[in-house]
């Protein structure tokens, strides 16, 4: 076989075949060099990542930018979606001290024209960081007003050097003072500080997210080189149960009442009795959440939730309904009201109207303190305490308001010997407005105790419901029969008694007045001449929809009573609300006499007398010191030479009319049948009688012959 030209077998050539030994040595040296260089680079990279040099860290950060992803604080709306509170953008003024030409001149000029402290501003304009280098950012003034912006626009260009504007979010209430105490306010750092803004701060407040990315030479974020993104959280919107129109009416009417009564403070609450939803809650005077710097701290407090007061006669619904529910009394039960003075437990109790032996329904209408104390004695301490607590007194009534006071109600172990003469008529207990509203709602809604609430739901930014107030079936504490009886008794108060100024022609109203003395600080007695006027009620009687309580503190007029001061407010607010709710009319009918103006002296005033000595002729034999207190006194009035009012018990209307005419006094007949009760009581001096009210009924009443023959007859034993 031949070979190609130039190739000879066995001869060493420079290509092909195994490498020479010298070549292998050089190759090994080269590989080891590359390996050592790679290890050095690898170790350096590990060190850079695990313990980087400060300069390298700075360089790395200089190529990375971060921006906060903010969403506004959640807005607050009323029940119809009207805006009550939201965030809005305002300008704030900042400075770069490195670019300010003359810090001293700038601080003087800006301090004078913008109302900033000159010394503080001068210090900020020369502030340095930890490396003793002038800072790049300091605030000059935050949240500029329109006037401040005009001042800034007109500044000398030299003074503007180093200054710039930045947008920030601030809380804004477009309705100003409307529902201010319900909403509360937000501080400049964005945290809720009172009201709903505080109670639901975690849902309303937004937690900023962040976007981290590499930047270009102009520090613009490069979306394609995003390193990290965290979405913002929170910012839920709240929908309240508040009705803006009802709220506005309530505030307007309370303002009018404060002006006419010369009172310093007032408050009110309107509630849907079917659900416990608060439609309006107002404290006056109020404040503007948009101008917090100008308001005194005391005005921030929601007194409707935090303030406690003695409820006075408005509390009598508890004693009355408890006794009716227990079967101890009925509206027809005859009670001796002792001609206006009674001393059952060692301190004298009087009624403004000197009542005699009358049915319990009439006692409730005239708000007799003596009658309700006798009914409380029938209940006894154990049952009285049980029913007060069953109505929810002593614990909070509004689930959305952590600042609400639980009120003051002492356990029975701490009662005094006077407690049974005080608690039944609303003394020795202090309540909040929601507690009193909740109690009246029991009668209005059919006997169920339900807590009140003001937040209906919360909704996130995507429209998802994140919280919904749960439907509350309530706890039944009164039977339907008791509820019907109490509604009629409360209606009688408005129709014929102390609550007449609250009567609404289109809707029958039930309610109770109260005029309670204001306790001295520390609880040692009462402030002389200072009262809390109260009216609490519901409407319409046929199917109650609305319950409201109005309270005015320290009215400085002669007619300072609950009916006179608060009744007109209730009337206007509830009437306006029912009409806008398209509630069917329930007009006042079957009146036995025309409505009258509020009495000059309101018998619902609860007064603790310092002495047991009466101011009018009384029966000393009726002073009792031991339980049970009798409904009707068992000892007749002593005789007298003075002419006295005879007994009309058992007479027909015609017989009574003849006798009344013979005596030459006026009369007020009520009902039909025979006389079962009269006011004033038999035996009252005729010189003190100008009008005699007679209660007629067709029920059988046993009247002995001796009683019929005796002018000053022994009162009937009640029960």
C-alpha cells in the first residue's frame, strides 16, 4: 500500500499523536491557575454577599428604588350611602436645607407669613444627619390651608429656593359638625382617636404596601426589573345605621331647646325599635372635626355614651312593668297616694300633685313617687334588683362603642336602708342614654331586650362585605300582655299626664318624663337648683317603629321639667322621622278631655327631702318603717271641724254631679260606670279643693254602708 507524499511511518511529527511531556506540564499549570482564580473570585463573591463592604452596599442601594403603595383611609357613609367622612389630598410644604440660600431669612419670612415658630423652623433648616451632612428633607408646614397656598405662591423667588410642595391625605368631614360625636376624629398621623374612627380604626386605616425595583439614571423605577411588591391592606369603608336627615333634625331641635331653656348641654338618641339600629345620636354643643385645633378637649367627648345621669321618673317603667309581669298589680289596682306625702323608710317623699286613693293607671299617668315606691315594696329587694339587671342596667348597651360607660348600679349587698325608697323612682342608679333607650325599646318592640348598634357593615376596596352586624333576636323579658299594658300606660302619660308636649297628632305616642336632681361630685347630696330634664318614648302605639330619648342638662328656666323642655324636641324629631319612613298614621283618638299645656309644676320631679315633716296636712299614722309597705293606708284621717271633701266612691255619674254642684267645686269625670277612685282623696279640706277628678268604671266595687255614710271614708284596701 502506498503512502501519501511527505508522510513517513515511525517518524515524529509536530501534530497528532500524544503530547509532549513539556506540553503536559504547561497545560497543568494553566488549569491550576484558572482554578485558583475561580476560587478567589468565588470567595470574593461569597464575602461580598455575606459581609459586603459599606461602599458596595451604598452603591447597590443607589441603584434600587422603593415607593410606598398607599390607599386612602376607608370612607364612612350613612345608611343611604351619603358621605360622612373621607380622605382628601392637601398640600404640605417641605424644604431641602442643602438648597436653601439663606436659612435665617427664610425662617423669619416663612414664620411670619405662615404662622410657623421661627426658632423651630430655623433649627430644622440647618439640621444635619449622623454624618454631619445637611439633610435633604425637612417639613416647613404640613396641611396648608388655601390662604397658606396663596402666601407660598406669592413668596419671593429667592425664598422659594429649596422649598417644594407635597400632597398628603387628611381626614375630611363634608358635613362639618353633623354627627361629629358619632364619627369621632382622626389625628394628623392617620390614627382614629374617638368615636367610630377609633372603634373601627383597624378596618378603616390602610397599611401601606411597597414596590421595590431597580432604577435608571434618573431614579425612575424600572418595571421590568421589579425586585419586590407588597400590596396595601385595610382601607375598608363603613356604612352606618345613622340617617343623615334624622341626625340633622335631632341636632337642630336640641339646639333650639338649649336656647329656649338656657341650658348648657343636651343630647338625644333615635333608634329603630325593630333592630336596635341607631338612626341618630347627638351631643350639643358639638365640634367641627375639620378644625380640631380650635376646639377644647371637653367637646370631643361623646356625652351620650360616657355621661351617666339619674333617670328619675323615666325609670319607673322598670318598676311598673316588673310588678305587672309578676302579677302584683294591674292598671285597676287601687293605691293610696297619701295625699302627697309619705315617709316609708326614714326620709320623706312627696308628690307635686296631692293624690288620694286612685287606680295604678292614674298613679302612673301622674307619675306618683309614692305609688311607685309602694309597688317597689311589693316586688321586694330581690326581685327589684333582678328586674333592674334584667333590663340591662349596669352593663353597656351599645356594641359598637367601647367608650360607653356601664352606668352605676350597686349590688343589693351595698344598698342602704333608703334604697327601696329611691330605686323604684329612679334614684341611687345612674344610667347612660343607650341604656335608657334600650329599656324603652323593650316595651316598644314587644318585650325583647336588644343591644344597640351604629355600624351596619364594612366593605373592602373590591366591594366585598368584610363585616355585617349580626341580626339579634333579643331576649324576651316581658310578655305580650305586659307590653300592651305598658304601652297604654305610657300613652296615658302623653295624653293626660306630664308628657303632653310630646304628643303627635298623626301618631299616638307612649313615653315617660323625668326631672332628676344632679348629684354633687363625689356623690354627697345634690346640687341645689340643678336638674336633668328627660323625655323617653316611642311611636306609634299601634306598631312602634321609633324610640327616642332626649336629655337636657341644667335648664335655667322655671319650667325646667322633662315634659316641658324635652317633650317638644321628641315631638318634632319623631314626627319628622316617621313621616320620612312612610309610617302609616296612628292618630290620637278617644280623648276624654282636651290636651292641656304642660303643668306649671311637673310631678315627675324626684326630690329627696331632708326632713320627714310635711308641708301640707298629712296623716301621721301612715308613716311606715317596715316592709312590706301597704298600697292603701289602713287608718282613716282624723276628724276636723273644717269642711272636708266627702267620698264619692260607688256613686253614679249623675249622683256625683249633684253632690259636686252642691259643694260648689269643679269636677273632671273620666270613664263610665260608678266612681272607683277620686282625686283629691276623701277628707281633704274643701278650702284646698278647686277641681275633683273622678274615675268611673263598670267593674264591681264593694262599698260598705258605713263608707257611704261617712264623709271622710276609709280608703279601700288595694290589690
